[in-house]
């Protein structure tokens, strides 16, 4: 993908500080990769979208791997920003409050603009290097933090004894599928707001869907 650096430069729209120019290149790369995939995007198109000449890209990202790693790091920074209250909430909040908050963070991260979902789908389907980098960095970071939170609640007697990895996958799977379905496939919401949908997922996650013997079916 990072090839043909000798193509005639595209005039920059305006002079930017190096950090802002680098950020503009990253955002443009994410947008185009999400729209067209990695194989369908060239550095010339990224440069044009960012308002820089193509050789400028190589001043900031010397190799493909460096660019892809920077994209993953950029997305992880967003995750970390969202998770600023993660540790505090996992310690202080009851399970219902914690998982309602966490569920909305997951839904919003996957659904906002659809860029991240599409980018990760493309990288996985194309067998792209970014998929490996994402798995190594983000999955380990987020997965381990969430498993620790589940373990903390289990140690306080909130959960029955099941593997924390299983519980983590079950919850993240429900919410992320909902966010991806709304963004990628245009799945209808059936008149249920995201906050209410996440609350239903949390209720199913914490209490299941089986009606206890002798219990009365509540009105919906």
C-alpha cells in the first residue's frame, strides 16, 4: 500500500504543525481504509485527503507497519479515554451500574460513525497486518481489564462460579454485535433506545432469561 512515493506531490491545503499533520494523515487513513479497505486505498489518496504531498506521509510513517501500528494506537487511546472511570466504577459500583456504563461505552465505540467497525472487518477479512496488531495490543489490554473487573465482582459474591473469560466474551459479544449490526448492517432498533437495549443486555447477562419455577411472568 505504501508505494509509488515519486508521484507528483499534492499541494498542502495549509501549513500545519508536525503533530497536527501526523494526526490528519492518521484520520484520513482510517476514513479511507474504512470506506475502501486496505487493498483499495493508495497513499496518494490518503495524502490528498489529508492535504499533504505523498512524500510527507513517509516523513511521519516510514513503513506500512508503522502506519498500521499508529492507527491501532490511535484507536486504543480512544478506548483508554473512554475507560477513564473504568477502575473506579468496577470497584465502587454495583454490577448493574457498572455493566450498564460499560455496555454503553462498548456500544458507542463500535457504533460511532462505523469507521472502527469497518476498519477492523476489512483488516480481518483481508488477512491484513492491522488485524494482528489490533489483537495483540487492544484485545489484551481491554480483555484483561474487563476480566479483572468480573473477577472483582465475583470475589464479592456477586456472580456464580464460571470462568471470567466466558463471562467477558458473553457480555462483550452481546453489546458489540448490537453496535456492529446497527452500524454496518442497518439493523432496525425496533423502537428501543440504545440505553434501554443495553439495560436489557445487562439484565440478561446478570440474571438470565429463564423464569424461576413458580414465578409470575412480569408485564413487558
